[in-house]
């Protein structure tokens, strides 16, 4: 029996830029920088680095062909492996998802989960939130166990919906696992666009004209992220529908209000006409982005290959 092939995709552990060392106690840096915060950031790097080493040690003990790779060193589609293990948080898993089709499952490992007690203790000093890891099935505590269940076929991957985006009738190469934001690149500038909800060749909804700070569309997996923070609602992780919201609409017509925040059914798509001078399609935060300009058209649908993800047992299906 051929050995399973695994790609270990990791967040770099030196994500914070190096800081100059203070030469003496009277230096500006020493007098102004909160040493507690800096020590906390250094500790985050240390914990993540230890997590990487731990995962590598676990893989060495298994009968696997595996390769380690930092996420900033990969840009081509991932092929020729049976499993991708990401070490970091949701951001690393999201970045991996942009390079994976629907044939390779992903197992996310949260290398430094948020500790609620620590956040409460330090809330008057700084934000001690670490990694959310909503889509990560494992941590350092249970990685070996979860990996064994995956390899033995006891832990099955879940198929998550993704977003397909067409720009001027051409499909963009990146499918969104969480969400898409279409807006002017400057947050202080009004985004101008019109959209219509369509279903196959039917006429669809009325044309909605918008002046706002942009348009956000999310999957079920992304409905607990930025969309929820903006006033959206969480969706069942198994849903193949998309949720959309016009951000801060300026004086919408009464008839258009129901379409400022609604749901795109699995058999529907959204056709958008961009009428601003400049704009950007942001996919899963700033992980991928594509410029648009006046006259461009964008089509949004759930017609994208699903992604196989091993999800946390605690996540409602």
C-alpha cells in the first residue's frame, strides 16, 4: 500500500517585524513601548514555533510522505497530495483553500488558540486575543489523535460551499471560502454600483442602485466572521446559500430596503455593474484581490467547487 502524501502548510513564525534593541534605559524605545505587550507578541511567536515543531514530530512518527512549506512560499495550485495540514489559524487555512480543488481534504491546526481567562485578565492593558480557529479541527492538545482518525477514515471531511466570481464574464481563479467584499479601495470613498438577483434565464429582481461603502457576500462558513460583526446572521455550516449585505447604504429607496441584506439561493446569482471610477474585489479579507473600474460587471454565485474540510466536532452541522 502506497504511503499517504501530506503537505504541512505553515504560517511563518516571524510574522512580526524585528524591533531595534534599546541601548540604554533612557532610550525613546525603552521609555515609550509597553514591554508587556511586546513580551506577549514574542510569546505568540514562540508558541506558534513550538506548535510547528510539535506537528512535524507527530508526522515523523507516522508512515507518511510529508513535506513542510511556509504559506508565503506557495502560489501554485496544490496537487499530488492526499491531505493538506495547515498550522496557524483560519487565515492559513483560507490561504490554502485558494490553491486546492475539491479532491484534497484540509485539516486545520490552531497553533495558538485564544485563552478566555487571559483575555479577561489583560483587557485593561491590551487585547490578548490570539487565534479564533473557527474552522480548525485540531490544536496541539489533540492533533495526533485527530490526525490518526483522519488517516483511519474515522473522521470524514465536510464539504463547504465556496463563492465563484466572474469579472466581465471571466471566472476569477480564486474561490472564496469565507466572503467577498466589493468596494472602493479607499474606505472613505463612496462605492457606486447596481445589482440584480437572477435565476437562470429569468428576469430576476428589480435593478437596485447603490451608493454605499461596498457590498459583502459570504458563505455559510464565513457568516460568523465579518458578516456577523456587521449585523448579519450565522448560517448552518451545511448551507449552500450565500448571504449578502450592502454596507452603509446611502438613502436607499423603500422598495430596495429588503435587498440591502438578504440571501442568495443556490440556484440564483447576483449580477453587479460597477459605476465608480475604481474598485476592488477582495476575496477572504486581503488574501486575494482584483481591481475593477467603471463599466465592469461582476457575477457572484455559489457555483464553485466545494472544499473538503475536517471540521471541529463542536461545530454545529
